[in-house]
C-alpha cells in the first residue's frame, strides 16, 4: 500500500510539469496532420524514451532501482520526446521559404549560405536514397547491426558525390555573378 | 566580335594529360554550333574555357588565349564574363538552388546589379514558357521544366552567347524538342550565339548550322553540318552516329 502510494506520488510529481506540455505537443501532431509522417519514427522514439527511462531508473542513486530514478526517468523521457516532437512539427509544417525569410536579418552571405544548405538537403536525401538502393541491389545486408559494415558503403559514395556536386554548384554560382 | 580561341592547351591540376591540345577556333556572332565527340574528348573543358571558368576558377596549366569580344578571358572575372557568355551545366538539379523560380532567375540579375529585375524575370520566364510558375519550388518542377528554368536564368542576364552542356541528356523526346525549339528561336529571333554539346547527331542535323568535331583535345573537323556529316568515314572512326539521311 505504501509502495503504491509512493509510486503514484512519484508519477504524479514527474508528470505534473512536463505532462501538460507533452500532451499538448502530442495533440498538435494531430492538429497539424503530421502523424502519418511520425509513424516511421515511432519505433525510434519509443526505444529512445524507454532507454532514457531505464538508464535514469537504474543509475540515479548508484546502480540499482530507485523511485527517484524512476521519477527523473519519466520526467526526462517526456522532456526528450517533447523536444523531438516539437522539432518534428516545426520541420514538417514550416516551408523552407518561411524559414529562410525568418533569417533574412543576417548579413547576405550568411543568410544565403543558410538558404543554400537548407535547399540542398532534399537533393542530398535523394542521392542517399539512390545509393542505398544501389547497394541493396548489390546485396548489402541492412539487417546486420554492424555499423562498420553498413555505413561506409553508403557514406563514402555519398560524401564524394556531394563534394563533386558542390564544386559544380560553386561553378554555377560564379557564372551567375556570385563572388 | 564573337569568340576567338588561339592555340589553346589545357591540363587539369594534378593530371598530366592535355585535355585540350592546340585548339584554334573562331565563333562568329549568331552561329548555332553543335559540338560532338567521344566522352572524355574535352568538349566540356572547351565550354568552360569559352566563358572563363578555366583558367579563372578551375586551376591547371593553361596556354594560349581565349578572346571574348576581343578581351582575353584571363583579364576579367567570371562574374563579369557572365554578362557576355552564359552557360547551362549538365545536371539541372545542382545548378538550381533558390527557394522560388522567381528568385532563381533574379539571382544572377541581382548579383550583376542589373536594372529592371522584375521585368527581366518576367520576360525570361515568358521566353521559356514558364509563366505562372513564379512561386513554384525549382526542385519540385519536372525535369523538362528544370532545364527550361536553367536556360531562363541564363537568358535573363541577356548574354550574347549561350553555352549548353548536354542540355537534353535526361529529357524525353518531347522536352528535347522543346529545348531545341527554344534554342532555335533564341538564335534566329534574338540573334544569340548558341554552342551546344550534344551526343544526338540527329538533333544537330536538324537544328545546328555548324558542327565541331573534337577528339583527344583536338578539333578534328569544323565546318557547316553538310560538310561534317557527309564525311562518314571520320564519324565512323570516332564512333559518332551518322544522322539519318546523311549516308
């Protein structure tokens, strides 16, 4: 009985501050209709949240279970998820144009650099997809968790191709009068 | 005045192969020139030389002279040459970088401090048939539209010469026709000089007036299309397709 009441107290406290924020963010996911895009990330988010919870719970006061740890675990996991979800909503509801406009107070070279890098992201994403598909077609096994086997065949061509294309972009900028 | 190339040799930095080897060339105003040659023969390098990217931005051993309107390219900046010679690169995706089509076309004009930016943007988009796409995102356009936009960006700066590096390599037949129709209009109605690198000799036989054949950095043949395309043996030796109706 005591344990149960302690637990409810802890959960209540930890949820008191963060929970309203968390749930309002969660609700806005549905308001902004970005939940479909969230589905792909859901597994990652749940795992990350649970990991934070577990680490906090069992390492808060030395190694071993503690209610304080659980308290901070729940609180931190919710904070983390709130932050991630906020960024997620921001990214999926704000067109690049608006984002660039918001930074137009910066000196021109800086705001231009920002605009350029934001605009190049989808191209790099497309390039990465192509490379992933090409490597899959050549039998690269993505199911192994060995990062040293999975990442180099993707990152190395991606990096070299991006560098090559960035040089071309620099030439294109120059021929359009950019100095 | 046109563009004059005198005894041009070029070797890329860190390589020992002469990509261009003793090129002499005279491009008259109002020419429509098609450049053909096997891959790696120096076609793209020649284009880069014509608008001063070589040797101003791309380093290497550069001998000889390229005169644009009588002024050597070594003595002016690439950005200054952009007003005289415009270039459309091979891959449209990596030369379009702005948030809207309008900004994309205006970018060059603003950099060169030209007047009447809005008006020129409108005119350029009208020329290539992209009216109504002013606020679209360049990256979301179709391949054909992207290529047209690249051309519009160059046309807006109103250079006398337009260089194009394989403008139709990833376009379907209809868009290819559109691009070449546009180039012909620019050439005939506005008197622009067009230099286009192209693998499809059928297209060149239809649209170009002069043909330049390059192999191993040397100009093998230079003349009217009738003259060049009737030399079947040369084309056969270089592995260039002889256009339909010429053999």
